[in-house]
C-alpha cells in the first residue's frame, strides 16, 4: 500500500499505545511523543510519570530539556543570517572575523582560523566538552561566556579544521557567541523572535525557565545493572545553551521540524534548507551529519533530525522533509531508547507501505479484530492499518521486525498470510473469541495457542492463576 493519510493516521493512533507499552516494558519513568504530517500534528501525548516521587502523570504539556536538538535551532539561526544577498554571517567566514579577541589569546588563536561552517558541521576539530566536563554531571554550573573561552583556551583541539568529524558541544557554544555578536541580540531573544514566535511555539525557549520550574518533567538517572534511579534537578546551561540548553515539548518540536520540510518558508528559503540539510560527514554507517542536523537512511527514506542527551532527559526527533512526516519522542531517563522508538515508527510505516495488501470484505470491518493480547509467551497487537489486518509483536523496539499479515476469512477468523520468517505459523488459521458486545477477548493463533486480552492476562497474573496446569489424571494429546 502507498503512504496515504489513512495509513499515517492509523500508525499515529497505534503508536501512542505502543510507546506506552514499550516504556512500561523497559522501565522508563515517562515519555512524551508527537507525530505530525504535512504540517498538522496528528497525535501528541504522554505516558508514565513526570515526577515519580509525587506521582505526577506525564502529558504533552510537560517541558523537556531537548539538549542537542538545540544545535538544529542554532543552525537555523545561522542559516537565517547567511541566507541573504549580503549575508551578515557567511559559512566561509573565519571565527576570528567575528570574535577578533580570540586572536590575542594564545590558546584560542588556532580556533580563530576555523570557519563558521566547520563549527556547524562538527568539522572544526575543537574539543568535545573540554578537559573537564563534569558540568555534565552537575558538579558545577555550565560555563558562562568567560568560563567557556577559558575552557576552550586550556582544551587543545585534537584535530585540525576539516580533518574529520569530531562532535563538539564547545564548537556550538562558540557558534552561539558569534550569532549573538553578529545579530546584536541575545541567544534567548533570537530563539523567541526568529523561531518560536513565527511558528507559534509557546513552550520553546533558549534555556531553563525558572519561572516554569513546576512544569518540567523531572529527569532521572540510568538504572543500568539494577541501580535505583536518582532524581536530577534542572539547571541553566548558560553559554552552552546553543549546544544543549533549549526547552521544548514534543508537540513544539514536530512543528519546528515541519518548518524544515519542503514547501514551508516560515523560517528558511528552499535554498537555505537544501544547504542546511546537505550531508557533510558520515560518522556512522548509514548515518550522516549536515549543518546542525543528523541524517539517517531508513530504507529509501532519508531522515533529518537530532537526538538530545541532557542529565535525566534523552530525546529524539526524526523528520522526512519530502513526505513532511515528523516523529518526536522525549523521555525523562538517561539511557532510555528514545531514538529506537522514533526510528521504529518510521520503519513500521515503510514496511506497511511496501506490502500489497489483501482483498477486503465489505461486510467485515478489520478494526473489529483489533486489540492487545498476551499469554505465557509474550504479548502482541492485532491492528488495522489502512484497512488491512496485522499482528505486531511487542517484544522489541522495532515493530516492523515482528510484523505479520493476516487475511480475514470470516467474521471471527483469519489466516496468517505472511510472517517475518518461516519459523512462524504461516498459512495457519487464527480464531477470534468475542464478548456479547462484539469485542475480541481472546485469539487462538501462533502455534495454535490461545492469548487473552492484555487486561485479562494482567488480572490473572495478579491473582496468581495465569498458568492453567492440567489435572494429573486428565487425558493429554500425544506429543
């Protein structure tokens, strides 16, 4: 089936419950999500807890520190300043052209020779976070302007300009200083006036908003090795805000990235967007980096976006600028798989779009089979996407990897028409059991096993009678 509005809307609706299930399965305290298509936010919401100590539920209103997403906003400001007949700031300008004071400091003279574009695509060779980056562990405040320059002065660049890709938060912090100098405005005012206001982003700001402290999702540390999670306070990132400080929400982020799609000229011209999205490096197989944008190849799609890692918040937004499809997933725990979840939604859409589909009955509604089911061997969804019926396994972070096609054969029957591999029960029947209201309460399918609605399975587990042991004297079928 092609990528249609119906398919996107069905996946968006399903993704809300899938993200909630995956969050609970891996023990992440909370998450926030949004999906937009062609400039319209199709779904946004939250799941889990924003504050575990007080039991505050997560919604789409909580504020997040979106960390390195900030680089995309900073690069957008850069492109606005450079996209003119007489640009105020050129990508080939040298750092020292706009910060001449660097040339007089021995430790900064080399950095003064770097070009602006090299800062933006991480080709400057500048140290990632300096010789002492414990501000990332909140051991001390993030550096202000003077502390940033002092840190740069004592942190030698490990590589020369344009020698290789070397991710650098310090380089983007320096880029922020240059943008402020050239524009004559603070980074905070530039984000408000040049990005948030034109797009109507009420929850996006350059750094931590002390006045809205109660609206932030509490961040939590990792739980690797079975450790308990620590609550992490939010603090300003000061001069490093252009690299990592921005506050936002998933809903605001999908609207911001929608402005980087084809046909939207709210922030940038088409030419400026092409330059910004042009890949400069390939730091990993299948992944690239442009100007403030990570890129990823998923099937035939080329995605742009960014991840973010602030103490206690792990975030990811991916955007297909051609299809104008954006997915954002924000989590409030270090080491949470936000990137895998956002990417998984794109993989599912592409996998569905490549399937031919099956003949539909005008009398049987595929949605009537839908539900979430569980048994001793796991949990799965029966879901309808654009009029077709599927089984989706729930064990992993890539739903396309556990996607099977079902062909409806009757009011309460289907056949497993196509499975991910030959180890499944392909070609075998599925039988559905309904209650008096017509809702499916159980499915007998894979390996001929019966699975019940997830809430029924959960109740059985809680009561301790989920496993139905055969009576000692009962007759069993032969192996």
